C-alpha cells in the first residue's frame, strides 16, 4: 500500500507546514498538538482504556465532527463504558471540541507518514476505526488493514470527477478497497463504487448530519434575550454564519424594510469585525447579544441583533421566520440543515453545488438560491408579503429533514 510518491508528497507537506508555522499561530498550534498527541494518548490509555480504545473516529474539522457525533452519542448510549478516541486534523475542529465529554480522548492526528502512523496506532490500539466523509489517509488506512482492524467510512459521497474513478487512480482505488464497509449518502455514490468492484461492501445509509440536526432541535436552548428581542416582530430574518460577501446583498434589503427584524451571527469575528457590521446596519438600531444580556432594555427600538459569541446559532434559528445562510459567495455554504429542521425556508448563495441538500431543498420548495441583490430581494419580498408561501416553504423544509433521518441506525447495525 505504501507509495513512494505519496510519501514524498506528505513529507514535503509536513515540511511546508513547519515553515508556515513560523508566521502562522494556527499552524504552529496544530504542529504542537501533533507532537503532544502520543503523550496524551498514553495518559488516557493508562487511566481509561488500558487495552486500547473501542472506537477511533477521525474527522477533518467541525463539519465532519457533526456527522460523527450522532454515531458516537448512540454508541455511548447503547453501550455504556465504551471508550472513544476522537481525532482532528484541522485546528478549528480541535480548538472547539478538545474538551468534548462524549469522547474519552481528543487529539490532533499526526501527518500520514509511515512512521507517524505506526506510532499513533501503537499508542491508540483501536478496535475499530471510522473515518468521516472525505478522509482518505492512505498510510493510516493501509496500516489498519495490515493490523486487521475493521475500518469504515461514514456519510461519504463520491463524484465521477474524483481520482478514484480516473484511469490513473489505481492507487486510490486500492485505498478504498481497504475499507471493510463504506456508508454513502446517495445512490449515485453506490453506483460509482459498484463500477470499481466495491458495491458489495457499500451501503446507502444517508447523511448523519440529518440525525444530528434533529438531535440539536430536540435539545435546543431556551434563549430569553432572543425572545425579548423578537417580541412583537411579525417577521424575523436569521442570517447564520454570515460573511461580508453575503451582507452586501441582504443589508440593503433590511434597510428598505423597517418592519423586519434581523439576527446576524457572523461566521468569525473580532472587535473590528463587529464594529464594522454594526456601522453597516446602523449603530442606533443595532445591539450586541452581550449588551442585551447586560441590559435587556437595550432591545427597545433595535431592529438588528448581532450574536457576538459562538455556540448558539443552532438554537437561534428557532426564533426566525426565514434563514439566510452564509458562505455562498465564498468557499461554500454553511450548514443549511440546522436551520431547515425548524421548518423555516432557507436562502443561500450560488456556491452550493457540492451540497446535495441545497439542490434537494430547492427541488422540494424549502430552499432558494440567490446570485445578487435583485434575486434576493425578489425572494424575500415574496416570502415577506405572502404568508401562505412562507408557510408552504417552511413546511417543505421541515419535511425534507424529517424524511432524511435514520442514517445512524443503519450504520450502527454494523458497529454494535
């Protein structure tokens, strides 16, 4: 399985990361976390899992973690005492979830070079390994196979354009062949895998993100400050994971509709970003959530609420009539399912082609794409002025989520 060219590329990548760490605190933190990984594993192993972890889940970042989480939660619920190791490659994933109590250990995954792989697996001693969606680390997967450790991938999705299906993709087809089972999101992925001889070990389970958002909805937090802000509002728009590229289109629309309130949750922020956003909305009509918590009376006369903390967005959507999801004018839209689960329509930008749920929500009438000011204003005006259309679209969004849950149970039939 080990491929010299692949290993050379990995060593070059690791070298480039060391150089980047000189100027990037984020990369420096990742490399430090990788160096500390084995010590962390040995410490937890001694205390909680002397014979090794029952399950090792690897997620690239936060999005993939949300797909792994319902499976981990279900395993822990059905098999109390099961030990779980969770690894991340991305600093953003690790930083947010390094203390997550659902896992017995959370670590950075070292680079996929043969020596690092062997040392990691020697330290972790997992009984099963589960990768999420797009994670295809050839040396890890090959070494797991050599050690006869059952290895799976969940919520995977495949496209004809990927390297596995190219004439020159034999090495990567061999990587896929090392998985004991592949749980994919859709029938197209199954057909592609059948075409390379892997259909007998592939199951269409769906996307565990639907189970996760259903779980989130059932556990949604009660937020008194949000209720105070939205009190008396006939129409509230929630702009989730908002970027400035999105705001250039929806903020002018808000300015022309004084009857609308808006809750804006920036995807990332610092003091400067918050101040610029407040000015673009209109300082006299805008309040930060932290200010509202300190003095609920600040909600009086305010039309816009900026969320200046993380971790609340999935509960905030319940207070909106419609959700506008950010990222569609950048690298890609953020999670539209966590808004749709509340039975409200979702609107998003044009960079949504890699997200199956975006196409399917549009097809069922629960989601809408816009590519500029005119198309956004047209859709928002329709939903604002036509209560029946708003209700129909919201119902379609909610039913779409409800009919796509269940992937976790299908997967667990193989795990437990």
